[in-house]
C-alpha cells in the first residue's frame, strides 16, 4: 500500500488501543469480498484530523484508476455506498469511500457538524490521497457523490480540471430549489433557528454542541421531517454501523454560501447525472437545468424517491449506469501512432 497511507494508519492506531472521542477509529483488517474484490481500511490526513476510508481494490489490476466516493447529509461510508463501490471494483475500478471529518470512523471535532466548506476540504484531501498512492493510477481519478455528496462532487470537479469524470447521483445542485422542497412550516423554521442559536451560545461558553435528528418522522423535529425518509434511511443502517441520526444544530447555518449550481458551468470533465423526477428532496428541475447548461452531460433517469436509489432494484440500475460511464471515462488513453510504432520497433 502507498507509503502515505501506511504512515497515517500507524498514527491512527497510536501507541495504545484507546480511542479519544475525536480520534479516527483504528483501521480494521482487510476484507475479502465477492468477485475477488479486497476492501482495505485506510487513514489519510484531512485538515486538522485523520479521516477514514475504505479502498475497494479490483482483482488482477496492478494500478487501477480510482473513483473517490462521498455520502450525503450526515451519511457514513457504511450506509448504502458499499453496493456501488463493490460494483465498480468488480468492473476493474478502485473505489475510495471516505467518511467526512466528525462522522463515522473519521476523526475530527465537533462530531456530527455538517459544514459544506469543511466537507469540500475533505473531498480535496481524499482526491490528493489517492493521487499520492503509488499503487493507484493518480492520473485517472473520478469523483462520485450522492445527495449532498453529489453537490460536493460537482464543486470539487469545478475546482479540479485534472479529474477525468464526475457522477452525481440524486444530486443536490440548487440550494434554493432544495430549500423550498424541504420547508416544513414557520414553526419548524423558527425552532430550527432558535436551536441553532442555542447551540452556538452553548459552545461559545465551552459547552457540548446541541444535537438534533438528521431525519425525524412526521410530528417530530429534525433537519428533515418526513415519515418515508425516516423509514427508508432506517432500513439502510445495518447493525454495527457507525452512522448516527444526529447533526449539530447550527449545521442549518452553514449553507448560506453553498450553491453548486453556480459552479457547474466550470466543470470540464464528462458528467453523469443520475436522478428521479419523483425525488422530493433534490428537485429534478435543477438536474435538468444543469444538464442543459453545456453539451456532453449525460442524464439517466431512475424511478423512486430520494432514498430509493440506495436499495435494489433502483440501486442496481444506478450502479450499472455509473459503472459503464466510469469505465469509458477512465479507460487508458489510446496509444498514438508514434507510440505504437515505437512499441513495434522495440520488439
């Protein structure tokens, strides 16, 4: 494994088995998966912390291209994403699935703070980590994000012209449209603001952050209040998952300057959008506007609501579309006539 990853893994383990609340979890042993895929548990430097990632390695490929993958709002690498990562690896692509700082197995404080600017730093650190790995092809790197992570993937690609491809699944693209879709009334908004202020005041005085549910059932209180969303995500969380249905309350204040729709025109890499007209949380109108913005964007429509994309059969359809797109975009460059002639003369 790459020297950078090994060094960080040693640091993450530390001299003892104890784990402080803000430390990354100790790396787990490699796991053999179906089809010859191997999952490695890695650590990499990320801002002021150490972040955790699973690297899914394809069988029989010495320096595979790699897809950097990140989750949506408050999600962790072990919820829904392994289905896609394993599929990509079986198709010959390495998949690097990471947890944001403060979430899951990653270190960082405060825990459970959703801050787009901070998470975008994590995306850049993850891309830098795979480019530095000597057993991955750092010149053939793509980004894949889902929900809020899809918005982050779009912004990351807008800032990084060297990326070879972008996949945005159930994407949050236009925060204005998304805000209208997830407004639960004046009472909810007032409580959200007051709870956020309480959180800021409490932490300013040295207290613990105020946490609220990321997703609550109807009649409850949280960032998202919806029976179907609450039930759907609960089904995705397997026993032993590092996921917590909680976010720092002032996370609601971190989105003021965040709007991927203002950046998508700068993306030069091939772009695949996977979206549903029935998505109640990531409006399809924003996806259509993004697809119409420039030529060369591929739009694949899937059925179902926002969280259906993580469960078969919709997950299989989305993974199939993304795998084919990524295989083409990350294929080795064709040899030039001069290179071919040189290779022939060298035999």
